[in-house]
């Protein structure tokens, strides 16, 4: 829906490009909860690992090709005119890096408290 809204011109690329770039740069932080819970699900992963891996690969390819195709159409029909203030971008990066480090330290501390190595 979002890609369609971009293609239709309801949402301008310059409105969301900065946030999208920010989220893409710090995508690892968004996956920390998943990575922290994987050790608890190791038995299920061993039992159904092949089916889960196949499902992940097929889903990933479907999302990549669909999003890539729609984005290609969108970019072909629009011009990039977003202006990003370098000083503001650097300040946001610094704040997110600090939050990321605190979140990482919290996950490690919780893991160690739970008896992790």
C-alpha cells in the first residue's frame, strides 16, 4: 500500500526518504529482540529448520522482487529532489548510535543474567 501511495503521488518521496534511509542504516537495532530470543527457540529450530529456512527464502525473494519492481516503476516516473541538512543528519545518527549501544548493552546484560555465557 505504501509503495502504491508513493507511485500514485499521494506520498512524496522527499517526505519519507530521510526516515527510510535512517531506518535502513540502523536495521540491526530493529532485529535485536529477535536475535535475543533465538537461543530460547533452538529446539523448534532444530526440528523444523529446513521448512523454516525454505519459508524464509521464498518469502524474502517474493518481497524483494515485488518491492524492487514497484520501486523501480516509482523511481522511473519521479525525480529525486530531497534535501537533507548534513548537520541534522549527523546529530540524528549520533543519537541513534547512542540508543543502539544502550540497547545492545541491555540485551547482553539480560542474556548474562539469564545464565548465558
